[in-house]
C-alpha cells in the first residue's frame, strides 16, 4: 500500500531516485514508526510522514517523523554519534544514552491558534528533538535551550492568558500562505538571518493565516525537548502549553509577520 511519505529533494539526492520511489510506493517504508522528533507513534498509512536522513562520515540512517513535527530533511551528524544512535533510530532495542547528542537536535515547530482575551492569536510552538548545548561546548552543562532564548530576549510565560511582549528584530517569514522561517537579527546590525528555516515551506491552516494577516503578529512559544510533544488538537496543545508554563519551562515572544 502506498505510504503518505514526504521525501524532500535533498533526501532524494542522497538516497537516489530508485530508493525514493520504492519508499513512496510502500516498499522499504514502515507502516508504523516512532517519530524521530517527538518519539510518539506514527503511521505512514494514515498520516503524512517525513523522511529524515541522518548522515555521518560513513553511515547514513533513514528515520521517520510526523510531517507536523519536522519536514523531510538531511541532518548531518558526527559518525560516532550516528553509530551509537542506530539502534534508537531504527526502532530496535535502544537506550536513552544512544540517542543523538544535543548538538544534533532538530527544532520541531508546530502552528496553532491560541485564545487570549477572547481573541485567537496565531502561534508557533518550538520544541527541540533533544537537549540543546551552548555553542562551543560539549553539552556537559545540560540542556541550555531556554537559557539561550532568555539571553536573546524571550520572556518566561507566567500565565497563558497574557500576550507575550514583542521581541524587536525578530520576525516570522510567511510567503504565499506558507511558513518559511523564523528570522533573528544579524550580527553587528546586519541583515536578519534564519534562526529556524523550513527545508520545504510548511502549510498553515486558513484560520491561522487569516489571524496572522489580521494581527500582523505571531506568538512564538518555546519549551525544552519532551515538554509539549505531538498534540493532535489545539485544545490539547493549549493544555500542554499551560502545563509547561506552570512548570516554569515555557518562554515566549511576539514577532511581527513578514510576508503574506
């Protein structure tokens, strides 16, 4: 049976047209899988699924993720870490320490509408696939994702019924109704650069786009790996955000919309 797989051009270039076509018609592709982003079960026969290729110096491993978690993409990793992660990625017996190291974490992003003061606000929720280390360190300091964002100007979310403050210099790039990137200020006052960029433009709902065009502002929430997870409905996403907020592990900022 054909699978609902997304195979990006970069992944296709790495694995070849023949293998990509076999995946798309259902050969060599799993029906069920554990999402490499949120670690919850997925089914490529029932929901759109991204192919994610982890590439080391000598080894390449194809993994699968909910398309709503991360787009199909190629992720470069250190060979020794990829070797250690093979059992985890392929779904065999695995230990937590076998997973990819913090510097190989991928930022998963989810769009949704958040109700604040009886008004629907377009929101993006960012959650890494693993701990984030401070650049230039070996990760021994633990997950510093939230601390790094606080240093960039994000604010802790005390209550979900308050609109976050605007983070100047940051913006959300939307083009032709699709999400392309989250932009941050360039160094030394230079042109903005991508803090997160979609490998392929991500679709957003008509309601999300309408709300974004109305307010010209998007709320961006961020939480450490494992805090939010893949939520199939916006009410469950809201519950997960409120739980993270109550636990003191949620930060946010409002960003102007760039594009339409």
